[in-house]
C-alpha cells in the first residue's frame, strides 16, 4: 500500500509547534500537482474497465455490443472481477484459469488503491507541506457528525489525537506509483486478451503471449499464490504437471 501513516511521518515535527490539520475540499487547491495526479488515476480507471469488458466478451464468446452492455450493468451492481472469474471457470482449462486468477488478484489490489482515492477524504497538514493527508469515510464522518449535529467547530486536544491516528498520507511518489500501476494493469489485460484470442483461434502465437504475460510485474508472485491455494484445495489428490510459467 503506497499510503503511509501520518504519525510515522511527522514524528518529532509535532513537538516544534502547533499542529494544523484540515480535511476539506477548499484546501486541495494548495496541492495542485497532487490533486492533478489523483484526477489522472481516476480518469485512467475506465480504460482498465474497458479492457475487462473485452476479456468478459472473449470468455463468454460474445464480442459485441450486447456483451459490453451486460458488463456495464455488472459494473454498477456487482464485481466485474467475480463475473470474469466465473466465466473463466467454464471457458478455460486449469492452467489458463491460474493465469486469469493471477491477473484478477493484481487488479483487486490496484482497484483497492483506486477506490481509496475515489472515496476517501483529502486534506493538508502544516507539518507536511508537500503531501496530502487522507482519511477513510467512516473516520471522517465521526468528526463531521460532531460539526453538523452538535455545532462543534473547535475540537478538543483528545479528539485531535484520536483523529490523527486515523490519518494516512499520500506523497507525490505514492500517487505516481498508483497511476503507473493502473496504466500497467490496462496493458496486462490487453496481453491477456491477446493470449485468450490466440488460444481460441489456435494461431500459433499463444506461447508468445503467455510468456509476455508471465513477464509482467507481480505475475510471478500472484501465480505462486494462486498455485499454492490450488494445491491446498487439491491436497491428497494426484500431482499436477508444472505449468510453463
């Protein structure tokens, strides 16, 4: 997770003077470059979803407007990742299911980071002039409830301490990494799509696409995780041949 703990970063800076933390829309203008990076991450995500729609269309054998429309409904009502995984169970052999599962695991981690950006609350601290602070909606609402319902404008020192314990921090490097991961994920899905098409068409290029897919960041780790989970499920059963990657 790129986001870091606020208290771990400020450390002794808190002893040098009065700490000021504000989480609100208006303060984001003070960090225009970071605000722009967040916008870039959110704007890049629909391109990943488009690649996922193409994967689903390939798996269910319906590469047309109807498949894209179904995906759009799924996207708003349930997890597209679950739909793709379920389709893969019926359309793919065991080895290709492992590849698909590994890619979907990567997508799950990156989507979690994207969701934090989309649904969290951002602000600033005078102790971290180059960064953005972040708070989960649940924690943010606890303070918002006091302000809205109880009319509290200035919070106590005890409340302030409880708040800063829930705050995370995004640096420029953190946000650049998330953007790069999202961009790379779209590329990984495109390679996967090319591989699945190649297998379906039996055009002799599947080994090339499979090798290229296995060379992508995080794939080795996720394939090992998937195979370990599968081996636990198959404990006591026959040994399976080692896949190519």
